């Protein structure tokens, strides 16, 4: 069955552009555990979700890319023959960054009209930007007659964000949106890009709670964290050439060589090194059906992100504290880059609806703000949407 958003987007596109589009769905993602480890060549455990961005596209006869978005209410354009060299600090940077990355890779793009819609909230820590990048990449490839593997779409999206937008993110978000699988999370090795399907125990659901907090320092602080990790690696690699990323450092080795680091660098490294270990322990616990251990690891992850990596905020800390006091909650932690956004909660399936209601009410009483809550199921990655049997019928 065609998602109503996709059908509506296709019909609106055809009314305005007088030709039918292809439509791609690119999902957002949650990350069960493994935060700020992806750009350190580490391990993460994301899952694509039902909430998604939809991209409608059709080729043009010229060399322009024109894009509009119902969410932003405006449009933008670029020439494929003279792509922008710097971001405008506009939502279209994510689109044009993907096109620029594809052109740098030697891919023969054609001009296109594109329209964006979806039900994936922005700024909630659900990787709306990565979904947009992956969806646009898939749509541009399709109308240019290109066949790109999902992994390549993910890398092109990451390149757009790193090299054009200026956000030095790892590959997790784009990879989850491109390569997600129904019913399971993906254990992703961010060095090799190897994945292992990790089914979610049916006794639990994934509950996302958006704090509604938006802190403007997020992007700059994110890049500072990455710089701290890189400086740590430079110091630890002296006399240890096998260390090329924090992925290569064990907790014992970090303690042994702590004297090479400032107290700040030690705290940042301690989070990454311990978080990598937590991801692997979480996967083992989920496979063994040890949900209590999964919960303990999530709470430990949050404490590490709060205290050692310093990327949490009062609103996220409060949500984790409130969740931990509710019956039916297995574990909770902040999710995403930090400084606002959402928490991810592992909740008992039978109690999920009640937990959602009680958590929202408790947060509202404490802050005066009503959070957005989403009960999520793991979803498939980016794919073309099968539209109605006669989409052209709307044109008289």
C-alpha cells in the first residue's frame, strides 16, 4: 500500500510540473547504543524507523536542479555545470551537497525537479538530514539511470555533510537510512562497514521521546569533540603505530597511557573507548535475552555521554531520570549528537503505551513543555515507493 504522504507528494508534484515523478522513501533512525563512536572507527547499533523523508523527482531538459519543500515553504536551485562551492546555511545545502558529492565522484547527473515531504521531525535526533541526503541521492541516481549500492548512497550522503555542509559526522546516520532492515537493528563496524543483523527482542519496543530542546551550540561542539578525539589519537599513537583511531584503544591501554593526555582529553577518550565495549556487550545481551543487562548498558551510556563526553543537557538528563522511575522501562539514554533532541527508551511491549503517556505527563509537569513521543519499529532502508496504478490520471 502506498503511504499517503508519498501519494499526496506525487500528485502535487504532477499538478505543478505536469509530469509524473518517481518517489523515494528514506527513513530516519534511532540508535540503541554507540554514540559518538562512528567517527572514531567504532561500533554502533542503529535501526531505521517508520518515520521518513520522501523525495519526488523527475528529469528536466536543462542542467538545473530545482528543489522545494513543504516543511520549509520555499525553493532553491543550482546548476550542475556550476555547483556551489560553499554552503549558504540553508536547508538546501543538504541537497546540493549530495549533488556536488555525486559530481565529484564522476557520476553523470541530469537536471531535475525535486520536492520534499515527510513525517520525520527535524532537530529531534532522528537524523532527518541524513534521510534527506540518502533520499535525494537515490532519486538523482534513479532519474540519471544509475544503479548505486545502498552503501555508496550512505557514503555520498556523509561526504555531503562533511565536505559541504561542514558537519564532521560519521557514517552511521546515512548508513542506517540507506541500509536498514525490517525488524532489526544493524551492528555496524564503522571501519569496515560490515554489518550484522541484530533482531530486537519482541518483548520490548523502542520509544523515542523528543525533549523539544534545541541548543544552538550543537554543531560547533560536535566538531570540537571530534577534534579532541583526533588529538588524543595523535598522542596515543606516538610509539604505537597500530593506533589509528580510538577504535584501536582498549580501556586497559587508555588507563596505562593516561599520562599522555590532559584531563579533558582523557574524559573524551574514556567515553568513546567504553562506549565501543558497551555496544558489543549490548548485542550479546540482546541475543541472550538479557534485557536487564541491555538496560544497565543504556543507563551507563547516558552517564558517560553526560559526564565524560559532556554532550547531554538538563532536558535529556531529566527525561532519562523520569523514564528510570517508570514501571515497564528497561533502559533509557540520550541519543544523537546531543545538546537537545531525543532520548531512546527500551520499554516492555505490553507497557509501551502507558509508559509513553506517563513519561509525557511527567516531563510536562516538570518543564511546562509537551514532548513528542514516537513508538518505533525497525524499518527497511531507502527504497522507491510503488505509486498508485494510474498516477497520471490526475492530469486532465
